[in-house]
């Protein structure tokens, strides 16, 4: 660290700027993480409690249903009829039957049977008179008279709230009494089945589901009376607990005694009971103490690391500034000594000047990049490279229905300053020309030859109108614009229009051909349309040059269907009966020479020798057409093989590149496609076709191979291995690794070590 940097206010500003950039999101992120952790924990606990409380409700409702079914069976059990129970001979059998029914439920402490109007009550222990029963089970809030009244008058099932009962031996117990009239659902029941349930039986049942927590759980009946309470920590007063019966099922947040509480409530459809859990919200914060400590520790570590990074980044940013300042002040020592302070205060201005200069140089290079891109589009028609980003960067927009190309040519230009300036001005004007009245706009492209400029025209075309009549106003508008602005009239060649950018190269070739075939003796300003060149009224039997051009293009592209169509269309007029065989062969040789020349360009020189014997033996147009199509098929196959070889070679290069860079975290389909100057969709399709596995799977396999190799041969920690092969999501990698191999990475390493040791 150059300590002299600290004398610069700019350097100190950079440090503080980086610290503020770090601290603001760090503080906000820390607060957000903490609050989010508390909120998520609270939500998780509340929903878990809701699920557990629902489960507890189902279990309690199930026990109550069992008791109701037992009471129903008792009402129909002949051993427990009033006649047999009152008979001294059958009383023992009845008591044994009650004991059997009691044993069917784990929560029942005692089961009793009473017949209305009777002075006795029967239990699993024997027969009790009411006086003895009241002494044996002395309820604190349920007196003898109330018990007798309820047993003789109640017609519906009812659960009495937990009450303290003094049993014989002065033992106190909290018991609930559940009364079920028999016969069930009868408007005039003849008796009552009464269950005594210890409160701790229900609370232990709830605890087995809810587990440990800080709070209270209440069961309230359909009238809002508190039946059972189970609490850990502070419990609510009875009146506050009973007020919870009116809460709707779900999760609620309320303040109780001035403190926020989370309340979870569920309701039973079978008996109308409410199950409520009340938890103080402060426990959620207490459970994230370890998270808070971790966050504080992480905050301090991040802050210290941020200070170090801020110093490094400030130094990295200021160092080139310091170099530029030294370069800007590299005058005489005397001048440096006199103006040193001013120079230090003027650092930003000097940097701004340098950036402006650099920006101006970039702006100067942008037209060349744009021109290069459009030149490729003209020559190859690679419309898939016309990405929205490129269109936006180069301010290009192809949103009209049709396109065509205009090529303009001047006489050979002299290398003079004036003409260079004029050409530059013309090119700037032609970068983008708009003709709103014609619904057209055009983009200029500077070609390799100094005397030529191309225009890509995009316009709306009504196909019910003749093509020449649609193109002519646009071409004339371009010609007049150049003539009015620069007082020059170039020769113009116009290609036919197409719908797709992929066909733009054909229009460009047609425009170049048109300008080369312009009528001799015409001066500047002559316009040649490729469409007109296709009509040769003075040579009705000769093949149009446009067809030959299309044939050459189809052969080079390996498109046999198009080549066969061109050959068929060209040979069709030759079936005239009075056409001489010599004339027929001349026209045939026109096609043949074009095809042989194309074959030679594709490296098929031997082809001319192979077909020589057949040339003189073929006489009829049908025979000649079959032979030409056979020749076209061979040329197209050769072209396809060349394309296939080039593509295979490129895939091999891509595979080699992936094998070298698969540990790079930024490696992706897009980055590789960009590196090899091909589209991602083409790369994806070709890669799958050649490798029989898609791009992503291949990278995964290479990374998997490297990880398994390192697990076998090194003791490097797993996380470092995974990150080292370019995979950032460790948990996802482990999951995929196990799915692929059947083992976790740790198990895989251990198993391999055991195999090695054995």
C-alpha cells in the first residue's frame, strides 16, 4: 500500500464510498434476515402447532366416539338390563360386564351405570348406594343433589369440566365426568352411563402430540366452558381462557395482559368443542438467539472484510487515476512544483477528460462494428445473430413485412481528402434513412470496394401490387436524396424483395448482379432491376442468368430439392418438338457448365471426367434432365458432406473447449456459443445430434467424473471439490450425485477407501 494515497481526498472518498455501499445493504440485509428468521420460525411453529392441535383434536374426538359406542353397546347388552342388574343372582355378571367395557378405553378411570329412579348406582367395583357413592367420590363443585338431578334429567351427552374429587384415603384427583344417556338418541332415556376420566389422561394425550412448548392448551365445550387446561409456564385466568371459545379456527395474534401472544384454534365438528393453544410471542425471539449471535458475528467479520476490500478496491481504482495524473503532469519539474497542489485537486477533471477522449474513440469505432455486422448479414443472411441486444446496440429495427437490397456504385474514386470527406458524409447520411410516406426505412452498409455502398431496405409490401411498382418509388426516393444532397448520380442495382432476413443474402447477390449487367453506354444514375433481367424476349430458349445463379446457390447449400426444381423449370421449355438437337445440347451445356464450375469450387474436379462418356450418349430432353438431376444430387451430397465435416470439426472443437473449461463457473450454452460465434439454439441442437447427449448433461458428466476422481484420490474437503469443478450449489450437487451413483459423496469416498484398504 502506497501510504501517500491517503493524502488524496479522492482516494479517501473512494474508501468511504465503498464502505457506504457495503454498509447500507449489509445493515438492511442483516435486519431483513433476522426479522425473516423470526417470522419464518413463528410461522413454522404456528402451522406446526395448528397441525398438532388438529391431530390432538382428532385423537380426543376419537376417544369420545369410542365412549359413545361403548355406551351404545351397554344399552343393548342383555347382561346390563335393569332386571338382571337388580337380580342378586346376576349382579356379579353385570359388574364383570362393566369391567370389560371399561377395559376397552385407556382413558376411563371408572365406568358407572345408573337406571333412572333407582337409589343405587353400579360400577366396575360393585354396587353403591347414593350415600356411599357421594362419600367415595366427593366432587368439590358437583354436590350429591346435583349429581342425582343430572342423572335423572339429562337427555343429551355432556362432559362436565374437570373438578377436584376427594377419594377415599383423602386422595385428591382432578376428574372429568362424561354422561351418556341410554338408550342413545332416545327422547326418553331409561338410564345413564357415566365415565370418570382423570384430567391428566387427556393432558398426557395432548402432550404426546404437542410435545414441549411454552404456553397453554385449553379444551372448551360447545358452551364455552373450560373442560381441560394444560399449560407450561404462565396460565390464563379461567374467564380469559373461556373467552377464547369464540375465536374462529386458525392462527391469531392478540395482546393478553399487555404482551403479544400467538393463538392457534381448531374446532371439532362432532361435538362442538374448541381446542386452543396460547403461546407468548417472545419465545420465538428467544429461539433465534443463536441466529442473532451468528448474524452479529457475521456482520463484524463482513465489516472487517469490507474495510479490507474497500482499501483494496479504492487502491485499484485510484492507481490508474494516479498514473493518469502523473501522465497529465509530466511537464517540467518547475511547473510540477508550482502547480502540484492544483493538480491534486483537479484529479477528477483530468480523469473526466481522459474518459471523454476514450469515449470519443469508442464512438468512432462503433460504425465499423455496425458495418461489419451488416456486411455479414448481407453475405451470409445469418438472421439468428440479429439478437435484440445487437439491434438495440446498433439501433437496427426490421419490423416491416419485406426486405430488399440496393447496391450503389460510382466511378472509381480518387484517394483525395475531398472525396474521402464526401464519402464519409454520404455514409453517415445513409446509416439510417426514413421514408415514412412510403412506409420504408433503410440501413447503409459500406462494402469492401470503395466505390460501392449497399442499402438494406425494410418496407411494407402489398403483394397484390406488381413488385417493380412497389420497389420503384423507394429506389427513386433514394436516388433523389443522394442527388439532391451530394449532386452525384450513382449507378444502382436492385435485388428482388423477400420476407425473411435469412434471404437477404440472395437479394444482395441479385443487386450486385444487376449492377454488373447494367446496360453499357448509360451514364451515372442508371437503375437496373434484377427482376427485369429474368426476362429475355430476344432469347426465348436460353436459360435466364437468374436461374443459373439460383442453381449455383442451391448446389452450394446442398439443397437438392431446389436444384431439381430449377433444373426442371429450365428444361421444361426445351421439350419443343421442332427444337434441334444441337440447340438442345447448347442449352444443356449451359446448365452443365454452371454445375461443373460449382462442383470444381467444391473440390469435385474428377466429376467432369466421370460424366464425359454420358454426355455424347444422351439425346432426348428427358435423358438430359435425368442426368443433370443425378449430377445435382452428387454435388449436393458433396456439399452436405463438406458442411457435415465442418460442423463435426466445430463440435469437436467445442467438446475440446468444454473439456478444458468445464470447471469454469460461468461456462454455459450462451458463453460457448458466443465463443464459437454460433447461436445457442444451433449449438444445442448440433451438440445433441452429434454427441447423443445434451449440452448441460455433458458438462454435468464431466464435473461428476472429476468429483469422483478427486474423492477417490484426494482428501480435499467436499465443498472445495464441488466449487472447484464449477458447481456453486453444494446441496443440489450432493442430491444429484446420490441420484446418479446411489451414494452421497461422503459414502462414496468411504466406500472407495474401504475397497482400497481391503
